[in-house]
C-alpha cells in the first residue's frame, strides 16, 4: 500500500449546494472527547439537540430528532415509516429531489402520481388539487427548496389541500431550514426532514426530522413492519425520547456535539435575523450577477435566497470556469444536476457562507474568469451593484 | 427555551461495548476544515479510505467503502442489496445481533431459518449444514463477535458449508475488526460490515462494508429494485468508486477525515501487533477478574478479546456498581443486553481502550466497589494476577 500522509485539506470558500462553511466553534465542539451513547451526559446532549431542533423547525412535535445518517436518509425515514404497499401518494417533481421522493415511494410499493413541471418552476396548488381529487391519497410530498434548480416552493395552499383530502403533508427542507422561513406547526406539516450541511453550517452526517401526531398515529396504525430496520421510528423514538432510552443503534456522538453547537449559533443569531441575512446576501448577489449579465434561472418570484441557480453564459466552458474558481480563487460553486447539467451553476449562500465578503469575492472572481472566456462585461460592475445593496 | 450552555463532556475511560477511547489525532483530524464532497481533494481522501479499509478487511474487493451511517446500517446494506422476497436465508442467532439480522431478513420478505443456540455459545457448523441441506439457501449469516454475549464465532467451516451450498456468506465484524483476526478474502466472506467505534477507535457514524464479486453479481442480477434508496449499492458504488463520482448523497466529510486517521493509526501499528495487544490485555483482565472471583460468561475457548462478558456476582446491584464506576472512577462498562440484562457486565477492551492501565484501573475500582457490596475477595489479588501477565 502507498504511504498515506497526514490529513491536510485546503480551507475552501464553500459556495456550492452544500456543505457550507463550518464555524470554528462547531469544529471545536465536534472534537470534544467521545463519551458513551448511554452516558447520562450524552442523554442530556440528546435532549438539548431535540430542544434546539424544535426551535429551528418551529414545532412542538415530540418526535423531533436527528436521524443518524445524511439528508436523503431523512427523506427515506419520513416515507418508509408511514407508507405501505398500495398507498397512493402525490409527489411534486420539479427537480432531482422530487424525483428522489418518487423513487422512494415506488420502492415502498406505492401508487405514485407525479406532478411534473419544468425544472426551475414551482408546483401549482391546482395541480395538487387535481391529483388528490382523482384518488384517495395517503401523502402529498413537495420540496420546499429544490437544491437542483433554486425554486422556492410556497407551502400554504398545498398544505390545506393535503389536509382537506385527509393526506399527510411531507416537506423537504434540506436546503431551506435555518436560511428561510420554515414553520412546521403553523403550516400543518406532518413529516419534515432536513440536512446539517446547508444553512445550519454543520458538517454533513445527520438528518433532522420531525413527525406530527398525525404522522405518528399513521405509524402506529401500520399493518406491516417498516421496511427499513435502521430507520424504523417505532424503535428509534424509544432510543431518543423515552425515559428508558432503549438501545437501538449507537448515535454518532461527535456529530451530535457538532449539531448542538451549530444550533446554538442559530439560536444566538435568532431565526428571523438569520432569514433576513440570507435574503440580503441573495439580493446583493443577484444584483451583482445581473450587472455582469448573468441571470438567475429559477422562476421569478420563487427564487431561493440560499441557492442561486444561474444560467451559464453562452460559449462559456462550465468545467473550466468552475475548475479555475477552485484552483485560482479557492471558491467552490456547484455544477448543474440532472437536467441542469452543463446549463446552470448553483451558487450557495448558506449559513456561515451567506456573507458579504463571499458575495463580493465571487463576483470579482467571476468577472475575471468570464472576461477571459470572452464574455463582454464591465469590470467592477458586479461588485458595484452588490455594494449598493449593502450600503 | 432554557439556555443551553457550552459543550463540556467529561473525558471518560471507555470500557463498554463501544464507543472506545478515541486517539487525539483522530479528534484533531475530524476538526479539519470541511470541504466539498466532490472536491478533488475529498475524492483523494475517499480513495485513501478505501485503500486503508481493504487493508483492515484483508481484501482486494473493489466495493470496500464506509456506509454513511452507523454499524447497523451496514448490516442492513449487506442484506437489502442481495436479498429479495422469498429468498431462503440461514441466520445464526446467539445474541442480539443475530436477532437483528433475522429481523432485517424478514423485512426483506425472506424465508428465515434461525439457528438458535444459548446466548454466549457459538453456532456449530453441523447446525448450518443441516439448515442449508433442508432448502436452497441464498445467504448464510453469522456474527463473528457477538457484542451482546462475548462469543467469538469460528468462521472457516461455516464459510465452506455456505460456499458448497451456493449461498453467500455474510459476517458481522462490527466488534472484531481491527481487534481480532479478520481475513475477508482468505475466509471467502461475501458480505461483511463493521463499525468505527469499536476496535478502530473512531467516533461512531460510519459503517465500513465490503462486497465480494459474487455479492456484486447477485446485486446486478436482481429482479426487483433494492428496497432502500439510501443503501442501494448500485448507486452508492458509482459515488464511491467510479471515475465520474456520480452524486448520490453527501458523504459525511469530517467523519471520513476521522476514519482515515483512525485507519492510519491501525496501519502504523500493524494488524498482527494490534490483534496480539488485544489478546494480551484480555488475558490480563481475565486473570485479574478470576482472582477476585468474577467469571467470564461466554463459552470457554470462544471468548472475544475485546468484549469480555462477565457474570455479575450474586447479590450485587448491577445499576449501583456501574453507576459508581462512572461517578467515582470515571469508567464506563456496559450492562447486559436482551437475555443478559441484569445478569452480565460487558467490559470492552477495544482499540485505544485496550491497554494495561485501563485493565489495572478497572480491577482496582471493581475490587473496591464489590467489597463494599459484601463480595468476599482478597484486595489486590486482581491487580496482582493481571500484572503477572504483563510482566
């Protein structure tokens, strides 16, 4: 075997679709001594993580915990616990993550109605109404923040349609949580999941979820066992929330240290202030990009503040520019996913990465690289336009 | 919400069933700056982790990666990828983890033959032979190191029986890997999984797995989709091993820093030396315990070096003694699981925790606490007997 040297990753400027920059306090907390997962001190930490998660989800749901795996496992956990073979589900598909929801529902043996719209656009309430009118529906699922397209899905009307149809309402908040308004209780969301490496600015590794009482009743009324052992909430909830803390698996101790610290930082800033910060930096970036001729690609009026999908200018070499951003400016942005591959860049302004110096640095770097690619632009125009938002 | 203060976990002496003590180098590596999961530097780290895992598993299997979740997800990953409804599987059940294998196989819709033996005893090859003779068998699964009982399962004969029967051979090495001999290729193991928080001495959060070519052929020949999206190796293997690194989920970046460093430490020590160290500390502990009248509970001749299950002496209050070990001596040991609850203690000597000063400290602490509980013993006899092994 070749010798493998000391770990020495470069300190990047993370402006892709996640992970985002992690605060040094979070890295420090994560490197505290590992203790046992049934240690009374760790039980205390589990309780605190749940309290903090209830705050960021704006919920009083008892079952509000981090799944011991990444965001997509949170999606799977929400679905496999309430779905059974033959159930009819309605999924909004306007990007990669709606496709993923449909895929999982199919693996649960469900009858899936996909509401497919052009990538970058939102799902319209009328489409959901039509789908639930057609057949008795167990669950309606949509993506609040489509990380693949930058679309920001309104939830109020769809929630009401799902509720009136007697269906559970599931929402993907992987990218929106802690960066845009999410109100699980006020918006009658029954199943919600998120990730840690987006606007929470914690390394990836856990997936916060929350189940409403209606979701729990559905779980308790199942005819069949949950198809995943690892994600079976009838057992996981005893491990996380019961007095006994019955052993299920071993929680990722140090990742829980990390999420606790990341959530403490969110709580110190306050959700409303954090949402406003994300909005302001988004506006500055959008103004700057527009000034150098780069357009956002998601539907107008429904653009995410933390994930800015932009059209790659004609004739510009996608891989070359992203490579130069990384090697010359140390900036990571994301390429397109699925239908967006080669057509869009995804610029993240998430958590710690949502700040004016990142916005201005990226605009400067893009101006330099795009001019070299032959794009006609006025040097300095992007930074000037962004600065106006900040001043 | 109550204010939640700075994280400040006590530095414990971890002698339970895992997690074990984590080396400061691993904690330091884990707190390196988070980078993107598709960053060329992280791709390099993924390759190095795979190389190091092939070394500790003693395999050349291409698909040898850490699953982005804890050990039990590794078990589930091994099973859901090769099993389909109606398959007959044979599972050795001599503790909690054999039960868990059976449970997962049932959730895959399989016809499960459980070979049930008394907890603490090993599965005999004849029992496996009989079970595979009865019906065509897709998979034979056993637990190499039963963490709930301390039994050390021999694998050679059972591997041959499985191979001759045309069945895949699956082995749980969660607790044995890096602490006792494991040779995936020499022993013809088709599916193997482990955890990070045992003899690898890394925090929990990942589950290393390895699939043989036969296992991969079975996967590629499936009639149905893998029931778990998150654990579907047809996609996960592209993310980890293909040139393209197609996005599947976001790997837990900093946990991969941690496992890389933990595996570097294993490689520096050398597997054979590490196995010998675990054996020696086990012998010292066993001699010391015997001298104060505490007996190991697993079948003689088949006792694990890293997980010592012992009978709680008559009249001794389980919870009280374990509580005092933690509060007065800062030592964590494990209580019994399942059938062992209230009857056994589980003393881990895993990875960094397998060392003479932990053995001697625990023996001293136990002597003090058991004497207070009215157990008749000669003070100092345990430490003296253990010291003889070390001298």
